[in-house]
C-alpha cells in the first residue's frame, strides 16, 4: 500500500497540485481567522499582515513616502524589502485581498515547485520526495504570506540556469533575490564553477542596474536615492535587533553568551568558503549541488533575523543534501528525519504547547538540525573524493 501511494505521489502533476492547494488553503485560512493582536492590548491587524505590508508598500512608493518607517494605522512591523519589490507588488495591490493573497501565495508555491523539478542531478522520484519533504515549511511560509518560497525557488532556478549555461536567466534569478532580500548575494558563489565568468559578471551588473533604476518610472531620482539610504539605515539598525533561529541564537540559548554577530558571521563566511578550495571537485555535479545546499542553509542559519517561516529555504538545502546522494547512508537518513521532526514539525500542534513554549522555542531547537546538516555538508565537501553523480 505504501509503495502504491508513493508511486501515485510521484506522478508529475501531483506535486504542483498539492502546492497550489496549500497556497489556496493558507490564503483562505488567513482571511477566515480575522484579526489578531501582536501585543497585549495593542491594535488589531489581519492574519495576513505581511501581505498587507507588501501591498501598502506599493501605495507608499507611488505617494512618495518613506517605505521604511512604521505605519501602525495600516499594519504591524516594518517593510524591509527593496523599492523594486514594492513596485513589483503593484501587480497585486489593487486586487481584492482574497484574490491578491491567493495569487501571491500560488506564485510562491509554483516558483518553488518549478525550481525543484528543474534541478539537475535529481531523478523525478527524488524531486517529488524533496518537494514533499519541504511541504510543511512551505505551508508555514504561505500562512505568513512570506516571500521565502519564492526566494528558494529563484535560487534553485538560478542553479539550473547556470548548469545549462543560460547566464542571462541565472543572473536574473540571483539579482532578483538580492532585490527582495539582500542575502541572495551569497548565491554568487555558485558562479565560480562555470566558464565565461566575464559574461556572468556583465549580466549580473546589467540586471542589478535594471532592478536598481526600475522604480524611476514612478518616482524621481532623488526619491529613489533617499529610499535606498533609508533601506540601508533600516538594515543597519535591524542588525542589532535579535538573534533569531540562527547560529547566534543557538549559542545564546545553549551557552548563555552574547555572541558577537560579526564574529559569528565572519566565522560562517570562512567555513562556507573552505570547500571552495577543492578546485579539483568543481567538475563534480554532486559537489555543485552540495554548494547549492550550503547556500540555502547558510543564508538562514547565519541570519540573525531568521524566523520559522524562513526555514523553507534551509530545508530545501537539507533535502538537496540528502536526495542528491547516490546511495544515502543510514546516518544521513537519521539526520534528515531529525530535521523533518524538529525543524518542520516541532512548531506545530503535534507538539504540546507547553513543550513548544518552555523548551523547543527557548532552546532554538528548530535551527539545530539544519546547523548540524550544514556542518556535515561542509566536512563532506572539503574532505570528499571526486566522483560523478549518477542521474
């Protein structure tokens, strides 16, 4: 019975159907839940507050307002994305919330699905397993109307485009992530593996320029510069705000220390770069897939603002690390199961609320499996032998 169910799930149309249904379900649920308070005795906001932030950023942009200050009469929290992303959200801003939210979530889900099924080096069966493996994290991101699934999908599509030597689209995807959340710049490390680096550099600069000046069709040059300066100040101030579900947060939770974020980040950069010394493995597809996995995990576990909804990105990396293996070892399966249980399932109602609130959340348990997998991945990339991945 289990074999038949798995065979059915691996039909090409099943995964996109599941993803679209999750997107619609998350959207309907967010509207049905009504309003909530982020602070005791505070004002009420919608359960799809992030979507409202994105939508309102379009109106703030065309009205010449500062995108990066609080608008408590409209929504909770700050807008932290680029002016170009605010412009992009003009596609949704005038739609009724149910339709706009649903389309936004469907876009996120389908870009992630397309990124997964297009990955080279994964059989269709393993691509489906990867898609199902990250489905819970996808749902978490969709329930928060976040852009994380879109980011993960664009990074996967960038890797595939690089493998196919389609540098125009590869750099479009990478720069697209940078102009949503700036940490997408880490994916530029993938360019080391491919020839014609001058072409990648030119396309990267061109797309960066296009995304940078695109809002000029709506606002003046002075206003655009002001917005980028305001965004820079916000990111600088935001850096001191919290530890998140990250390496920094885990050190604070488990050792009770106040880690220097720059020291931890710098250490993370050095460790990330160590495997790149293995130039002899650059021609190995599995090695390149492992670096993609490293990028996806790194941008979350070394992000001091990492929250539960961002882990769809890291879990894509964890899934690639496992499913790109020719013959997965039992210990690797154990790590994957730990990630599924403690990263994906631990924030859900499957774990009693007292356990979640008193133990799992304070100890940053959600982040630990991904940190462990990333550490193992770095060792494997650095010490592993050269071998071609069998597809």
